[in-house]
């Protein structure tokens, strides 16, 4: 058989046990928050028909993996979870309104891989469908805030409104057909900085790699108006909204978007969400074309992860579901890029990537007693203790404990001939050994030093281990 080189596609990754277990803890914390707001789960297929996926902007369409099934159907991998949600809402008329759902699934985008950016990644979305109330948008921001607090992250949520940005187009006297490309350039402000954004709005620029970035060709007066808009203070929600109202005085339709910003701010006040946690930031545009009203994103503010971009983002999409349903169905929501969030938390050293799910390793010291070891392991599992029975070839205590240490299993159960004869069990807290940096060379040394060790009657085994697994502040000893 010809040997195949083991390799992986660019922008894709394997996940080993330690990372999967840690990611699941992060996902579980987010799920708990979302369920506390009454959101319910939804799952949709990875593949959708091509005509379901296309039509939401040139940029999104370029990133979709498209191909033809053997049956001849033109299909694609979903690039987000919002479009499939819109199809579901149109397809299942019996769903309640409002419909509040969360969804945790992978999506695929043919995008340039960067730190924290991949071609396959997990998104965790919440959306509220069927209400045009700004209470729903404020609740999305509140849920975002609660997730980031629960995860222990320093953050800032920024929000704006696409209706306000549409008013900017009129304020700067820009042709309406250029609005979406202007917004996409403005959305690079956080990553590229004001100077580069201004150049890209005008004649263009040369990026760090030497590539030429074409400009939009706006004139100096138009660029000056956009810069004036972007330079409005963003330290206080009410101040920014009032200054914006003054700037856009006389611009037709501007009051609607400004009014929605003001309404959301009032609801955030009612939820005790401060300006330090959620602020009006008029540069927020979001790249997808289907947003119609409020848009929001969360960034991490720890200097060690500056430049990671948004870890949560979304907005209102009141016209997207109409594409499938033939009627206007208001909706709003946000998405967490789990992989980007997790990468940031790794960089912040907040992730404990323990490669084992077991809390206890039952060592095997007497080979012809394997059935007894099996029974002990099963007794621990029946007591709701995650337990692994050692099945390797090593028969020395030293090497079995090294295995437990490598797997970061905190407790070892050791039963040798002496313990079997006295109907007792020795319990080893490997965390104590690690803390004291003690190297165990052989069983005789272990017996002599008794570091992190206790010997108990076998009937007390479960209670003793449960006591050891309690948080340190709750232990009785």
C-alpha cells in the first residue's frame, strides 16, 4: 500500500482531547447564559442548496465553498448560521413568534487564514425572530455582556445602526450605490486604523506586503465628512447620540436610526449595563449586507489580545427572512466566533487544557487481580466519579503515576498485595506531589514518604475521593 503523507488543509485544524474538553467548558458556560434568557437550541445541515446561500453580498458569496453533488444538485457549505435560520423560520410555519433560538455548529468560509481566523470554525449564535422591538436588541447585548463576564474576560461592546450609516451617506453626499462598499471599508477601522481607512476611501494605499489596495475614489469633501462622523466622541452613550443628532440635523430619515440608538441605550440603562461595558461606536458597520438596523460587536480589551478583532458580533436583519418567506419578518441576533474567542483565551492563559476527562486513575499493581480492579473502577463510576482503569503494559507504580501526571488525572487509587489483604485502599493526590515537585522513584520511597497519601477502608473510598475533589476551600482537612 502506498504511504499517504499525513497533512491537513490550510485554514483547517485537528482538535485533540485537551482542547476539546476545554472548548466544551467555554461553550457550556455560554449555553447556560443563553438558556437563562429563554433561548432554545436549533440544528441545521452543513449543506444547503446554492440558491439558499447566495445573494447576501459580494464578499460573502466569494467565501462560500460551492460544488455539485453526484446527483447534480448545486450545493454549498453554510458560511454562517443566520441564513439557515431564516430558511427554517420560513419553512416551519408552526414556530412560535417571537422565536428565540441558539445554535452551536461549524461554518466554512474560503477566507485568508490569520491568527484566530480559520476556514472552518464554530459559531455560537443567538437570535430573536418575530419582533421589531429594540428591547430584543438590548437583550442580545445584555446576553453578550453576561457571557463575557461569566468567562472572566475584559471587554467592550460597541454598537451602532445601519440606518445611521445610511444617513452618513446622505450627509457626505455619496452616491447610494456606493454605501455598502463604504461600510465595508469603515468596518476595517479597528484593524487598520483611521489613516488607512481614509486612504482606502480615497485614492487607495499599499499594504504591508506591498500589494496595492484600490481606493473607492471619494473626493476630499466626502472623506472629510466621514472623518468628522467617525471622530465623534464615544465615551458616553447619551453624549454621542446627542452630538450625532446635532451633526445630522436636516438629514432626511436620520432621526429613525438615532432614535433606535437612544432607545437601546435607555434599555441598557434599565439593565444596569454601563458605558464602560457597552458604548455607541459609530464606526461599527459589520461586513454582511443583510443588516438593516442596530449592529453590535464585542472586543477584548486586554492588551495581550489587541488586534484579535471582534469575538461576538451581530445586528438586526429585518429583511433577510423575507427572501424565503415572502413577507417581512423582523429579527435580531449575534454570533460568537468560538474559535477566535478560545484562541484569545489561550493567549491570555485562561484555558486549562487537561487531556483526560477522568478524575481518578485506578492503578494495576497485581496482574492476576484485574477483575478486582475492574470492580473498584466500576464502583467509583457508580458513585459519579469519572474513573479510568490503567490498561497499559507498565506494571510499576512509578510509570503508572507518570501516565496519570501526563494525563493530568488528579487522583490515583493504589491497591497492592498489602491493601488487598487488609481490605484497604491507598489514595494518592497527585496534585500535592506536583505542587511539592516530588519525584517518585519506586514503591518503597512512596510508602516511606507518604506524600499526598491516605489509606482508608475500601468502603470509605468514594467519600474520601469526593472530599479530595471538592474545591480546596470546601475540604474539611
